[in-house]
């Protein structure tokens, strides 16, 4: 099951890059390379209007759908910050940041999961900040 999730993540990243899972992303000026290291933001569910996620002050896209975003050029080695803000009540938060030092070797470095049934802070506008570390 874990292998399937990693393969699915790799395929999603390749699709975002405009290629197939077998294609290799060419290194760019910002160092992004499908063979690693690579950092992705995983939005595990559709989010309501008014939801914002920022990594080190840079807003992450695609919150309207469950999706993956390559945030390799946004993060840096060492401590980084993910800030989630919402303008009204939300049912759940379900975000992850995963880092892979080499191809298909993803490990979660940040997880934000909460449910309004057990977390009263989600029943009104608010925010949550999580720090995480990118090795290197």
C-alpha cells in the first residue's frame, strides 16, 4: 500500500510537470529535479473559499481540489513554516508536506490534520502554524 501511495505521488508530480511518471524532469535554475531532492505540498481534500496555505510566506495553489504541488523552489534546507488560515468555519484541515532526498523516497515532514467535531478553533475564522525541517 505504501508503494502505491509513493507511485501515485510520483505520477501526480509528473502530471503537474506535464509529462508521464516515467519521464524525468529537467533540472531548472531553482534546482527542482524529479530525481530529488524534491518537496511537495499535498492537499488531501477540497477546501472552501477563504482557505489559504502559505509556505514561508508563499501562497500554495490548488486548494479547490485535492492535489499535489511541487514546492521545492519555495522551501529551503532547515526550518520552514506552513501557515493555514481560514476566513470562516471549516469542517476539516488535511494538509501534508513531503520531502524526498531521492526519487520516490518521500517522507512526511509536516502534517496538519484537524476536525471541527473535536477542535473548536475550526468553528470560526482562524489560523494554524506548523514548522518543519527540510534536511540538508
